[in-house]
C-alpha cells in the first residue's frame, strides 16, 4: 500500500465532518427560531419577517464564513503533515 489514499483521507473526512456539523447546527438554530416564533404567535405577538435584503445578506455571510472555515481547516491540517 503506497498510502496515497491515507494522505488525502483527513481532508475528505474533515470536510464531511464540517458539512454534517454545519447542517446539524443550521437545523438546530432554525428549530429554536421556529419554536420561538410559534410561542410568540400563540401569545399574539407580531413577529416581523426579515426582508429579502436581510435574507440575502445572511446567506452570503454564512457562505463566506463556511468557505473561510473550510480553507483554514485545510491549511491548518496541511501544515501539520
């Protein structure tokens, strides 16, 4: 065995791990916000929906943050080997 797959495995495993944890964190946060919205609507409090620009800004910020995090993880693990 020449170890070629063993050299790239940490990158794929790390990327998979970050993806799964990111998706899980997204759904956990979304559930909490949805639960808060449900409680406020049951109490009769008006809940303002975010506008298109705010949604776009949050989506772009999250995308940039995840890309930067992935690049940092790749370079950090590359320096260890």
